[in-house]
């Protein structure tokens, strides 16, 4: 049994922390949101009242925060993980963040002699709850080996993608595909509607045809077609449009820096930027509201 500190108990971090508890570990969790804290406590997470409190006894620290800025503040800023962890503590950042922030975290923790991996995830809330996430992991082979047992408690597919930041590189390529596919799925439903086609017919055909996609089957933007979809729940976020927009921005920025032109993903980035501005708290599948226009 290991003592872990877990910072960021939101849509993803909450169930991930719960799975570490279920695997027999002692987990001290911290989040700024009262709702997130209540749910985590019910799952058996011991609630800490500060970052310092969460990491005080930790042998392993996991962070699951919105952006690179949040991760840099929590891990490297004032009163941070770095300021309070014991020597030898392994740090796993599972947030989806920019490669530069990930590398800055690696550099600062490595300077202090701490093992660290960037280990973003794919699979959404359903797989976070089921403990079947995919982890894309950047870091040294030794840090990867140390992180693996904890990642296995939360995931089913654990891939070492390379050195510092390589997990984030894999993740932003994946999410760029998700964002562009999500946009295209929404466009198909809007076009079908204008052509007088029944949404159920479209779903039944596409989900067994060459237009099928994970976005369609897990983030169907049309209500009444996929049980438990955000579309059936007023687009309450499973994966917020603001986070999807952030990930597309990360990918497009990385592409610009690498000198690669990505015209299709560039359009999806613009569509999601507009949605994030207007209704970023809604689910990514609410992109259909951006395509169709709001009532
Ligand atoms: P979320 O907004 O539900 O959770 C983030 C949590 O971090 C919130 O509860 C927030 O209160 C907390 N937080 C923010 N600043 C904090 C601080 N300084 N100290 C303590 N807690 C703080 O987001 P999420 O959906 O769980 O996503 C987390 C990360 O995982 C993001 O980078 C996202 O892009 C990525 N991700 C999300 C999904 C998904 O389907 N939701 C899937 C894969 C990856």
C-alpha cells in the first residue's frame, strides 16, 4: 500500500483517485471545488485542506488539473508540491497541458532529484470511472517503471511514448483528431436535419458504416440517441468545450512551431474557440449548437 497525494478531483481526477483507493492505497486529495471534494470523500479519498497537506505524507503525487498554468502553479509555484514533498517522491501529472509547461515541470523536479512523468489520459469520464483509461507517458524509463503500478490502478493501456513531454505530444495529436471528428459529426447531424433525414436513421447508419467514429458513439451531439450522453442532459459537461478548445489550441500551436499547416484541424480550432467563448462550460458535443446556431 502506498500513500498518495492527489490534486485536482474534478470530472476525471475524482474517479481516478477513487480507483487508487479501490486498489488499496491511502489517498489524500485536494481540490478548490466543494462539489469535487464531496464526491471524492464519498469514494474514500481523505480530504486535505491544502496542497501542502495533500503531499505531506505522500510517496507519490498525482495532479489532474485544467491547464499548464494550473500545473505550474500547483507543482512549482508558492506553497507548491515542490516546496512540500519529501525527497524521492514520484510526481505524475495526468493533466493535458502544453509541452513547454510539461518540460518545465520535468526540469524543476529533476533538478531536485525527484522522478517525474507527464502521463495524460484518454478515454473520458466513463473510462476514468471504469479504471480503463489509456495513459501516454513521457519521462525516463526508470520514472515510467515507478509510475506504472499506479497508472495500472487507473488505466488499461499504458504506453511509454518517450522522454519529457512525449506523453503530451501524443495526447494533443489524439485530441486534435477528437476535436475535428466531433466537429464533423455535428456538421453531419445539422446537414441531415436540413435534408429532412431522421437523426436516429443517420445514427444507425453511420455507426455501422465508414463514417463511424468514437466521437459519434461516445459524444453523440443529438439528444435521445446514446444513453447517458451529455446531449440528453442539457449538454452538462463530461468533457467541457473549453477543455476541447484548449487542446485544439495546444495542437495548433505545436503545429505552428513545427511549421506544419493543418487546415481541417485549424477550422475545428476556430469553431471550438467560438463555442468556448460563448458556452465553454458545456460539453464538447454542444459544438452542434455552434454549427446549427443557437435557438
Ligand atoms: P475539471 O475542471 O472537471 O477538474 C479540474 C479540477 O481541478 C477542478 O475540480 C478544479 O477545482 C481543480 N483545480 C483547479 N485549480 C486547482 C488548484 N490550484 N488546486 C486544487 N484544485 C484545483 O477537469 P477534468 O475534466 O477533470 O480535466 C482535467 C484534465 O484532464 C484537463 O487537462 C483535461 O483536458 C484532461 N482530460 C479531461 C478528459 C475529460 O473527458 N473530462 C479526458 C481526458 C483528459
